[in-house]
């Protein structure tokens, strides 16, 4: 499957998410959608990023925008992470990496001198018609949620 491209429609997908549900992109048409990919539940940067989106949720909702977090963690880990930090948005489990591949976020990373394939922190903004309007790759957490919020306002 080809990966997403700016200013092109994002192919429909369906994926398991918290709240015992399956999320389909097509069912979100009519809303802006922010999908953010992060490496791992309950790690410092990923927790801060989720909290930053959580703390701005009211502003995103006022702009008719749905937030979805995605990692390769399982649903049980996601449910615990979501409850612990009171995230008002759902988290998608992408264990088979289908979404990670669609959005091309699996990259070669290094940690303590070892190389591995991991999730490159990335965020994507899809408009109400299902078209990819903005993408951020190699995201630094500080200030990121505000930057995404400004991009939604500009739609």
C-alpha cells in the first residue's frame, strides 16, 4: 500500500482502539482528524505529548477536530495509559504496523548504540473531506500540540 501524500485523500483504514471499538477513517468525514504516532505508552515524551493534546482538547473540539493517538502497543496497555492520564481521546493499537506503514513512520533509530526499527514521532492533520493537509515528522514534543492547533485553525 502506498503511503499518504500531502493534499491527497488519505485511504480509508480500520483499526482497533480503546473503548472496545474499531475506528474507521471514513466514519470521521465531516470532522478534522489529528492522528499522532508515538513510540510507546507510559514513556516520558509520549506521556507529555498525550497530556499536551489532552490539555488542549476543548480547543480542538471547538474546531470540530478529533484527536487519535497511535502506537504499536496493545489495547490493554493503551486502556491503562489512557485512564492513568485521563486522555479524552482514543488510542489506536497498530500491532501489525498497517497504519505505521501507511503513514510511513517506521524508521531506523538508535538507542544506547543499538539500531532498531521504531516509530518516528509524527503527526498528521486530515481535513473534513479526508484530505491530508499537514504533516509533522521527527516531532519534538515541546510546543507541538500548539503548533498543530494553529494548523487546524488555519484550515
